[in-house]
């Protein structure tokens, strides 16, 4: 060991048992705040530089410069607990934009609307990103089975084309309706323009940025969670206390380990009573996901012979 390293070890050995703050080992916090041990004496952090300078008078000028630089070098601020979740959401969005042109899947969703939790809905879904195109065929519940919806940005007067699959309404012609209007939104929490994995990534980014303005948040990750044969990373965000600026109590995102995009989101509201169970608010699961199918305009055309418009 070099003479300089030996002198440093002798000087700083008492400091190594604490927590480093700006290069100083913190021990206990008393009335004067956090303190450091220096050559057997307890010194307030604010007096550290002067105390060290007095102790190292026997060192050379170059040695002093190195020691002072190590003490005064500021450390990076601790990142917000949600920063990892924000990075994952942004990476997922970038992956979708870079690697996924279109996809098909079975969407299973459940939503609380108007305070009431609705039954699960199962939907055959096709999505193309450019131009933004969505085809939906409802499989369940029974009253919705056979309903088809089609939306392509800028086509069909920018309207949603839909028809029912059950009862006398199934015999009526397809209709054009405002995709964001009350008729299209009946029994649905979000319009068809908001559906899909890309929009989920955007919402996760938006929610993370909003929630990072506040504290009272916990984040846990659970690797290797299996979801219908797909290995996923589960990211759980919890807001322990109910605040008006938080939209959920617990949110869980499941990121496909191979595709690196979220394939499930579930959100819970706070319990109605202390100690009660969290209440399901919404959940969306994209099963049997197949990407880059080479969808053409025909896949989003009401004249497609496989559809019933």
C-alpha cells in the first residue's frame, strides 16, 4: 500500500461504519442534526470541512486537495421511487413504435363505470398503428357477442362503424357514430380511439409523470410471473393513503419479458373501510398476442367478407 493510501486509511478509518452523505459517514442524529466521527470526536456535519482541514495539516498540499475534493464532491440526488416505472413505460412505448406495426390478440377487460363494476368482456382485437386502425368483435358476455366495431383514423368521415350481434338489432344495418360520443361509450370506459397497447404505454408514462410530483408512493417488482404461458415482470405501484391527486390505490403492470411491452394492467381503488380489501377499478389483459401480421387495408374494411357489417 502506498504511503498516501496508508495516511488516508489512518485518517478515515473511524468514518467507514456509517452512511455516506457527501463523502462523510453519518452516525446518529441528535439535536444538532446528523454528526460524523472524526478521530474519536463527534463533529456536526456543518463543521466537517474545518475539522478535517485541522486534522490533515501534516499531509502534503496534493494530499489535502484530494481529500477535500472527495469530501466536497456532491452526490446525485436520490431518484423518485417511480423513476424505474417511468423508464419501463417509456421503453415500452419506444418498443411499440420501433418494432410493432400491427398485432392481433384476445382482449379481456373489466371496468368500473359509474361506480358499478361491470362483467368481464372478451374481444377479438386487431390493431394497426399507421394509419391508426382498430377492429373489434365481442365474444362475451352473451348480450354483446357478435358486436363488431371498426375505426380507421381519417376514413368513414372519421366515424366509428358498428353493428350489434344479438337480438333484433343484429338485423339492422351498420351505423356510423361518433367514436367519442355517448352511444359509442355506453358500457365502455374508454373510446375505441384509446384502446391498445400503445395507448396503455402512453397512459403509464402520463400517470408516472403526474404521480412523481408527489410523495407517498411505494414500488415493488416481481420477476418471472407467468401469464397464460408468457413470462412477465410485474411492476406494482402503491399509494398507501387516499389523496385526491392519485387516481388509484394499487396499480399492477405486467411486462412481457420477450416482447418488452405491457400485456396486462390492473388498478384497484382504496378500501371503503380501513382494513378492507382494495376494490377492483379496471383491468385489461392482452392474450395470445401476435405481432406484425402484415395487416392490409382489407383487415380494416367493412367490406371484408369475414366481417358482418
